[in-house]
C-alpha cells in the first residue's frame, strides 16, 4: 500500500480560493493541506487564479489546471443577479449550471493528459459541496471520491414569509441536478461518497448508500480559531455580548434575532458580521425597534478578524431557518463559545445541550420566543453557558478540525487503493 507522499491525487475544486466565500475556502483548505501530504494536481476554474496567485501560487505551476468557462458563466451569473437581486439561493441555483460546462471541459482535458502519460491514483471532487454537482470525472478510469457533499435539505414549511423572500418556488430546479446525475452516472460510478448530514445521505438513491461515509464538509483551522477565556460574565454594566456571522439574507433569520433583542430587559449588544442584500432592511428594523445603540454592523471581514470578534462574545447565534452546513457554528465552538441555532438542517446535527441550545423550527413566533428564553438563560446562568463553550471546543478538537478531516481522507484513499490492488 502506498504511503501518503506516493499517493497521486487529482483534486477537482471548481471553487477554490481565499476570501472568496465559504465553499471556495473549503476548496483551498483541501488543496493546500493535501499538498503537504500527497502529490496533488489541482483542477479548478480560471476565476480562482487571482486568489491563488495572491497566496503565492505561481501562474505557471504545472500542478494546477485552470478551466475557463467565463464565456458561459459570466452572462449566466449576470442574468441570475438581475432576476433575483435579494435572493441568494435561486441566484446560486441558476449560476451553478456553469459547473456542468466546467466539468465537461475538465474531463476531456484530463483524458488528454492521461493519454500523454500523466498518472493519478485517486480523483477527488471536493467542490461544489452539493449532490447537484454530478461529474463525469469517473470516465478517467480512476477511483472517484465525491464530497463531502452537503445538501438534500428540504425547504421548511413553517417559515412561509421568509421562504417567500427566498423565491422558494425555484427550488425544484435542484431536481435538474438529480437528472444530470442519472444521465452522467456520477453517483453510480463513484467509488466513495462522503456525506455531511442525514439529509444528504437520504437524498442519495438507496442502492448507492453503501458507498457513503459520513464527513462534515466544513472544517476549522485551529491555529486561527483559538480557544480563549470566556468574557467577564454579563452584568448591568457589562452587556451580554452576542455575535452573528454570515451573509445578510432573509433565510438567515437576523430579523427574528433583532425582534428578540428589543424584548430583553437587560443590557445586550449584538455584533453582526457580514454583508448582503438584506442589510438596508435590517438597518431600518434597528431604527424602528429603537435599538441602534445595541447593534453593530461590521460588514465583511477576513477570517483573521472574525475570530477575535467571536472571542469577545458570550454566545454565538445563528437563527438561520435553512442552513445546510454550519461552518460558523464550528468556528464559534472552536474559540470556546456556546452556540444557539435552529433545530433544522446542518445545525440540528452539530448543536445539542452540551454545546448550546436548539430553537424549535416551528415558526417565527416560536423562534423569537426561544431566542428570548435562551439569551435570558445566558444572562442568568453564565457558568452553565461557559461550560457549554468549553465542551464545544473539545468537540471541535476531536472531530471537526481540518487536520482530522485530512487524516480521515488519507485513510479513505488508502482503502480505495488497497481494494484496487
């Protein structure tokens, strides 16, 4: 069986870059970490070139293959942006059709490289992190690893006003991905499928679920998100510090958090890190609720500035009604902060009473009530919530760090190569 440095990996990361969003960060983490342990060839979209060069990747690096579909992707994205200026998910669904063009070109390019003598032992498609991302890379005749995939999550029916703003009627477009997968044969021909949640596993045809292994798509850089002591407990002179990090979009539920804050009768301060089309609406709500002095909008910040803000918090809150993953929850847990999230999707599988609290996914009224109750609990029982933060850090160290994820991937590669031999 090959040792780590002898394993030759073709890593397909359609999204891969630093400071380009959470999924692109996932692609980058896989590439830069695997490259220290294996012989890695990166297959990625040309739009990532600038970001990769900014972190020291040479333009003529022979171990990076750039695929250019901007002639198709650019007009498609502009069309989606004009149609859905406020809704991120439908914009993503339409723009992601470019992936299939990328994959078609990439597969043919790699087939030519194989004929010219290039050798790989494993093909691993790490982004997009969606079951929609059907790939034809299995045609290279090399064991294909898919994922970790997230997705397959149903749309909640208990938040109609929020989901309407997210153009829920377009969600059936996700079925296009299933049709393409059936036609291309991606899932059918994969050697291994990494799935992040039970939702994702259940979205895969039963006959292929024996190929699946659980692995969360997100990981935490423990050198960046370091554990720090819990702040001085909240008092009348020391407000309860709450933090939210994420895109400012309707489904993130920030409006519900603001409504809960206006009902609290003790000092509280909320820092909102992120940017998005919902910001102007949220700023109007802050003025309407007369809580301007309790809210700070920071806009987008680099990861190295997000970690210190999380460390200043007593509790991290993600009231998202439709969250497939939950990377920010893991990052908050990594710095030793308890978390509050809604009992739906990815957060439902990350959060429990050991690390924080889950709010009922039964509607806007219940979520606001739950937020009020849990924030009051942090105020009244600081030692309990401090211990939850400590448990969160322990869990991240044990199961959710990038080092742990890459080590598990190497085990999977060796299993595939062993079975191939």
